[in-house]
C-alpha cells in the first residue's frame, strides 16, 4: 500500500536537497577558488607596504647610511651673545670640560666627512659613531682642515675599512657615501629632510634620526651678532622648517631624491623660547668646493679681484652726473696686473651689476661675491663715459695669502 507523500514530507526533502547543494558548493569553493584568493590577499598587503614606502622613505633609505655622529672631546668653546639666538652643538658637562656632539656625513669612499666648523672648534679629540642601532661603532677621526669663514670642516676616518662589517665589502654596509645634489636647483616648497643626531646619543643608540619639512626660502643672509664681522659665514643659506636641533649641526639636508642639498647649520631660535620653526643649511655647492679646497690646500684660498670700490658720495654723484635716488658703487682703484685690470676695468667705472645683481652698497657687493672660489669667472657690468661695458673677471688667489700659505707649507716640510 503506497504511503501518501504529504506536503510536510515534500518540504523536508526539498530542504535536504538545498542543504546538500549548499554544502557541495562550499566544498567546491574551498577546493577550487580559495587558493586563488589567498595570493590576492597577500598581494594586497604587499601593495599596502609599497604605498607606505613613499618618496620620503626611499630618500631616507638612500641617505641615512652616510650620516655619522661627531663627538668632540676637550672642546673649549665659550658662550657668546649669538649662542642665545643660534643653537650650536649639544654639550654635555663633564668635570671641567665639555663634550660637544654634532653630526656629519661621508662624501666619498676614502672616509672623508663633512661637518660644521663650530662642531669641532677647539677639539682635542674627535670620534665619530657610525652604523645603525644594531651595528654601531665608534672610530677616531682626524681633522683635515676647517674653514671658519664658511662654518665647514673636513674630517677623515683612516681605519674605516679595517673593521669587519663596516666597510663597503660587508653584506650590509654600515655606511655609504652621500649622493651630493645641486643646491642651485633647490625649489621653494619641495620636500626637505634633515638627518642627524639631535642631542647626540642621549636616546640609546647612534642611529640617525629624521625630521621632515619643506624648503621655506633660499638665498637667506643671517645676522652675525658681531659688529666687527658684519659679513659672517651664514650667507645665501637654505631655509627650511624641517627641525634642526642641537646636535643636528653638520648633518645633511636631503631632497626627495635622497640627494644632499645642504649642511644643517643653525636653528634660529631663542634658547629660552625654543624652536621657531626657522632652520638653516649651508648650500651643498658651497660645501663641495670648500671640501675640495681643504683637501688640496688644508685651507680655503682667499679670492682676489684686485680692485677697491667705494660708495658714491654727493660730490662724486655731481661730477659723474649720477642719479641721487639710488645706492651706487664706483671703482676707486685697480691694481696693475690684477684680474680686474686684465678684464678691462678702470678707476672711476660705475658698477652696474655683478653676476647679474645690483651692487648698490659695499655690504651688498660683499654678499654677492661671498663664496666665490679661486678660479671662478665673474660677470661684471660697468658704466663708463655713458656706455655700459661688460667684462668677465677671472678670480685669482690673493697674492699675500698665497705667499703666507707657501711659507707655512715650507716651514711644515722643513
């Protein structure tokens, strides 16, 4: 006798069929599709990691192996009025003397290091710390030469390659020379990365730290707070809001390509009031030729043009029929055989421009010529007999300073 198939029985069978189909689909997905989705998840995580490795991260990865901590033992600097407005190296008091701590960076594979002159000023011993948090080590450094007029110094670590795991032959080198950029190509508003050792090794290791900002301005001239030296070393500076604290002095200012564009030098701030967000670096183009001069001569040769100039007074203005409403310089005299005379410049010529800029005062002319190296060519325009004349002056070394340098070299050799 047939068993009647009720509606409830039909619903039970139908539910079983649906459940079985769902279970089968789940098994099929687990076997066939899940393995394909797992790599996609891994790729998504990798993509996220790549997106975090932005231009700043890549620049730091490229540049930070060149940075060192510079520790000076026996520095005997004395505080001055300018120390209240410009922060200098971090100092740690010790039984009658100070340790000064700053930063620096390697510029080539021979172990040469650029830093600030004020970092190593008065040093008895200089030690650099190199490496990261895991493989840091300290090595003695020698002073190759210094240029107080540019606040730059050149050091060298002779024993760098004799230490296992430090030289370039290591699997993970503890240092790489910095890639030097072109500070004449710096753009206001582009990224600026300051790398160095703020407050030395007070944070437990020698790994350099990073601060980020933008280029705020270029061609900045800083006051010297010294009436006897109105033109100090901080001319044509790069301004940034990337934090440069005590101990950062001498470290690199890096662009988004990982290229060094400046040497961190000062934080324009009050020690009592703290940082103002106005920080300055010496252009790397200046540091580049200063380092070359120090390496070859042990000092920066003094440039010489061979002219004397003066600001025009009322009598000269009337005699030369010059306008009264602007600052004007004239050539008072020219040394026979000097670069100025060779270029055709004469006494009473009125200076119209130097390097395309108006030298309307003596201080302005000095600032235009600041940092001009021996061997450079300078474009000069003068007004003579109502006509503008253009000349190129080839800068030579000051004969007096050259004679003094030769004498010093002879005495050292003898």
